[in-house]
C-alpha cells in the first residue's frame, strides 16, 4: 500500500512543487498576523470575563471567543490559499 507522499509524487509527475522563498515569507507573515489576531481576541475576552459575574453570560462569552477564533483562522487560511494558488 502506497503512502500519501508516494501518491502525491505520482500525481505530480515525480516532483513536488517547490515553494519560493517569497511565498514562504508571505505565508509566515500571514501566520504571524493570525496568531496576533487570536491573541488580541483572547486578551479582550479575558478582560470581559474578568468583569462578568453571571456564569451564564460568562459561558456565552467563552462560546463567542471560540467562534471568533475559528472565524479568524478561516479568514487567514483563505488568505494563505490565495497566496499558494497565485504562485
């Protein structure tokens, strides 16, 4: 049974596409921005949670944070995909 790597090599004609240093740098920049946005969202949520006394409202804030982080990740993944396909 062939590994996923071997199957990918067959489909690509024996070589995998190399990523240029410019694309790698752009992807790294996008990752850095993504981590910063997530950290910002977490910090903001922690500040709101520290002030919240109602447990039900605190749970809502936690759920909102999870949703916001997923949204941030999705947005940056789309940006990374654009960079990958553009080159």
